[in-house]
C-alpha cells in the first residue's frame, strides 16, 4: 500500500464529516453520533417497505402491512429507548 493510500484512508468520508464537525464543536467523541445514525438508519421494522427482505417475508409468509406495524413500532420504541440509554453510558456523554 502506498503512503498516499493510507492518508486517504485516514481521512473521514464525506458522510462522516458533518458528524465529526458537530462532535468536535461539542468537544466529544464522534463515535456515539456515528452509532446513533447507524442504528437509526437500520431500524426499519415498522413497515415491510423499510428493507427488501421485509418485502420477501411479506409476500412469502402471507403477512399483512398491519402485522409489521403491530410488531415493528413497539420494537423500534424498545430499540430507540435502549440505545438512548446505553450510548450515553458507554461514551459518558
């Protein structure tokens, strides 16, 4: 690997720059912010349209849209609450 390649890998991608900027202005570690965005973007439990495998399960399993809502919204609330409690404890925010 060339040294310039290592330098490019060390630079944050354009996706992480706003998060890193906010964290640096607050004087805290950017990792909890990154994890919050990561988990928030992946919590697509409430509808079958949130992810492609949900659509596969919807058609193959004979589920209805309301089945996803009944299970997905409480699960999203539990995950949101859990991450809201755990991330500050882990990163001492």
